[in-house]
């Protein structure tokens, strides 16, 4: 039996992984796939990959590209979600800010440096033509930390996936002032290089299983209700999210990797660009 540890966020995007683990798909192929939850998101998973706490991760595209360039010995083996991630821009319920334009030169809550919430704050600043060198950050680790920071006024706004935070908007904990979609496919599957060297066959089997599931995921009977129940979402929100979301079963395109690196370089998030071949592994 081959044990593989995979990291991911506790969000609806990852239900296909839970379904395939629960139905024993990997065990039937002599693979013990262990899911490790990372509420802290991409920054926490980059650290876990470096520390060898996990073998692979479902991770934000921009975050893992930056971390590979910064020396993380991993490779992207496939796009997981090929559509953009829609980041909601949130303020606290009692915030004096009501419009996105008012948030210029205020403090953003981020899960950690190098995380999606950190990188997307830069993308949003560029979109709004703000001076991103003036951005200020409050590190809050996870969604719970963001609730505390925005409620107490330690930070002014917080960017997180639109539908994950929708229950907090509905309950009046947050107010959403705008949305900011990523300009690229949002999630990829990344694997440590040493795992690719030693267990490529098992990784290939894992990809085959998950791809078979994601190809037909939207057609699973009552999948909207399953998602709504498991992730504490309103059925109509899940239906909207499903309509906006497309899974991928292929390697991310070279042109896309070049485009993302150009974007990150312009934002001074990375200080160099590398050959796209150094970012991927075609398994």
C-alpha cells in the first residue's frame, strides 16, 4: 500500500476528492490517499510541501508558481479548476467603508505572506490603479482570524473566495463591497519533485481517478444538495457557483504560465521569470 498525503482547503471545490476517498477508489488501486485540511490556504500548503508534511496539494495557481520560483521543489502536474476564482472583497459589518474606492491606503487582512489573499490584494490594487507599494497587511492565518480582525478593526478589508464567505455576508458578519476574479485558471495540482521521482505511477493513478470524477461531477444526481449540505451553503448559491465553475483534466498551458509570470512580475510579486518547463511535470 502506498500512502500519499494531499493538502487542500475546506471548500466546495474539493468535494470530488472527498467523494473518491470515501468510495475507496484509491484503496482499490493500492493507494492510501490521506486528505489534510488547510484552512490557512495556499501559503500554509506551500510551507507544508516544503516541509514534506504533504506530498501533493490542490493549490492556487499564482501562489504555487511564486513559491516554485522562490525555490519550492515542486511541479504542477495538472490544472484542477480551469475557470477563474471569484474573490469577494469584504469589510466588517460596522465598517465605515461602503465602496471599493474607499479602501485605497487601508489595511488588508491576509492569511499569510505569499497566500492567495496577499497576492490578490496586489492584483486588486493594480486593477484599481492604486500604488501597490503602499499596501499594508495584517496577517490573520485563516477565515476565523479575518472575522476577528475585521470586527475589531485590526484590518479594514479581506479578500476570500466569494461563495465560501457568502454565509458570513448573509449573517451580517461581513459586507461585500466588490468582487475581483483571478485573470487565470485558479487551482492546480502540485506534487513534490521527490514524490514524482519515486511514485510517478501512483500519482498518475490518482490523477486518472480524480479526472474521471470531475468530468461528470456536475451530473452526479442531487450534487447541488450534497454541496449545499456539506459546505453550509444556500442551494441557489451553489447552483450559481456550479454554473461558473469548470474542472480541468489537462496540464496547464505554457502560454498561461507565461501570462501569469508576466502579471506577477509586473506586480513585483516575483523578481524573475523562469522557463515554463521548470514549473510543470507532464506525468
